[in-house]
C-alpha cells in the first residue's frame, strides 16, 4: 500500500483545478477562464486497491495586493511543506525562464514534478523544446506532459505519482472524496457562476457565505449571502428588476443539484461588507482564515 499527499501548484490559469477534477473524476474544484479562480487549498482524495493519493489544489501564485491574497498565498506555502510530491503545473505556452525563476524563488531546495498542461495547444517541436529545457535541471524530479481538459496523459501521471509516494496505510476511508464540508463546495459552486455571469473585476470582489443548509427528506434548503464590498456592486449583482441574481440562482441551483445529486431550494441575498478583502473578521467569517 502506498499513500501520501500531492500538492498541485503553479501560476494562475495553468489548469490546476481542471487537473484535479480530471484526476479525481469528479468536479471538486471550480474552474473558469479567468485567473485567480481558486482561493482555498482544496483537498480531494483518489483511492485505489493499493494506493491513496490526497491531492491539494491551491490558488495560483501571485503577488499579494490584499489580505485575501496573502491568505491565498498562505494556502500555497502550507501545501509546499507538507506534501510528499509537489506538482508544479505549467501552461505549455509559458515562458520557461520565468517558470524557472518562480520555482527557484518559491521552493528553494524542494524538487518538483513538472507537469506540462495544455499540450493540445502546442506542436511536437515545442514539446521537444520544453523537454530539453528541463532535462538538465536539478530542481526537476520528473517531467510529464498532459492535457487536463482533453484528458491526455492522466493515467501515466497517476501511475508515476503512486510510485513516488511512500509506503503507508491509507489516511482516509476508501470512499472519501474529500475531508472538506459540503457547505464549502456549495459556496464555491455559487462563486463559480459569478465568473461567468458578471464582467471583469466583479467576481474578484465577491465572497459567498452559506447561511442555511437544511437537509430534508426530498430537498435540501440552502440560503447564501453574496458579499460585495460597495453599495454600487449590489445593484450590479441584482441586475435590473433582479434579473441577474435570478440567473445566478438558476445556474447555481443546477450545478449544486448535480454535485449533491439531490433537489435543492436555493435563496440568495446580497450583502455589502465594506472592504471585506482587507478585513480579518470578514475573512474569517467567509472561511479564508483558519
Ligand atoms: N486548451 C486547454 N485548456 C485547458 C486545459 N486545462 C485547463 N484549461 C483551461 O484553462 C483555464 C483555467 O483553468 P483552471 O483549472 O481554472 O486553472 P487554475 O490553474 O486552477 O487557475 P487559478 O485557480 O485561477 O489559479 C480554463 O478555461 C480551463 O478550461 C487543457 O489541457 N487544454
Ligand atoms: Mg484553480
């Protein structure tokens, strides 16, 4: 039996959350075309007959501008030190020198498994170029090419990970997918929809707090607050005559029902919490501080 912890890190938009979902085969982490989608360290567990891999998806590495960002980078650093294997995920089109400096600056002596994602977007010559660039680097433990969204190279990656893990008993029950609460995933699924419904900067200014989660026999009754930090944003979230929040509610409900495999009743409220991204009390309340 082999078991251990694998951390997935990398720059925003590399496809970390897409990779986690593809490896687990379930939607565990929200994904969007915009950068900085993931804010928490998200644990998801893959169990087989003789192995268990506990993955952590982490926020993309950025230069912190707010307390929220500092907490996001805290989640990245926490994952570095306690993992058996550190995956550094890159976009196949990334500037390799920039990736190298980031790895060296961030990781010091920790060696990484470089996973090159989005190979569906590059040709053979770029692949050769990437392979030769990393072939001589001391910080590289292994190099693997995948496409997370097209599901290419994932079995090879999983086998390699199992081989890199120490011999150990499983850490979690075999049927566990995560050790995080359902409420967390529900709030994330609502937040995910905001990336698709609202323009530009607004999703970055939003937090979602679940205020009610009541399981009844045939339905789960859920209420959530959409937190914004200015009064003007409240109007945008609501939309003319409440049209946008209605869309948000419908799209969220569909994705939560799919995730929980149960009917849900969802109520959304908008609350203004001035400058919440820099306020420790609010960050704690919305789950960004442990
Ligand atoms: N073409 C292509 N696109 C991909 C692939 N993997 C992920 N993507 C896309 O890349 C975008 C970012 O994916 P995410 O999984 O949210 O990226 P992330 O690294 O988790 O981003 P942050 O959470 O913001 O750090 C999404 O639009 C994905 O659909 C891939 O293999 N090929
Ligand atoms: Mg992500």
